[in-house]
């Protein structure tokens, strides 16, 4: 089985493809979002989903092939804001299984982290 790594960084790969699946690392908002002062949960979610779209495209797949997604919120009270961005992005004909949980995130500026698994073509 061939394993392909995408968007490699010092400690991790942004996504890893193998066995017909693409595993996304936890994606968080880009630093530029904080520099622009646009860092609420809705804006962070939209930014993360754009990053996920890019990783999926790089691997040759797209959001319609997402099997499961885990959304981690630093504060569960941000769920409505996260869902506004999610609902704008979601293809209603191809909804993945999703879990949303609350947990402390590594950087206190982060309100949202999203990971998932997609099927490769």
C-alpha cells in the first residue's frame, strides 16, 4: 500500500492518504485571520473549511467524499457560530457523519479545530 503525505510540516502532515482514504490532521485557523482581527468562531470555521477544501483537492478528492468529521470547539457555546459557516459550506446531498465536542485547544486564540476522513477516488 502506498502512503502519500500532503502539506508536511515539522511535526505532522496536513493530510495522509493510504488504503483508499485521506485522513486530515486537525485544521485550525490561519494566523492571517488573527492579524486581520477576524477570529470569531464563524470566521475560524470558514477559514478551516477552505483549508480542508484545498487539502482534499490536493489529494484528488472533495468534500462530497468526506466520510466523517470531528469538530472540536474550545467553548461549546460557539456551536451556533460554527454551524453557520458549516451550513454555508456543506453540500446537503453529501453530509458526512459528524461529531462536535468541547475541549481545550493548544493555542488559546483557537476556537475551532476540525479533522476528518475522506474517500479517495
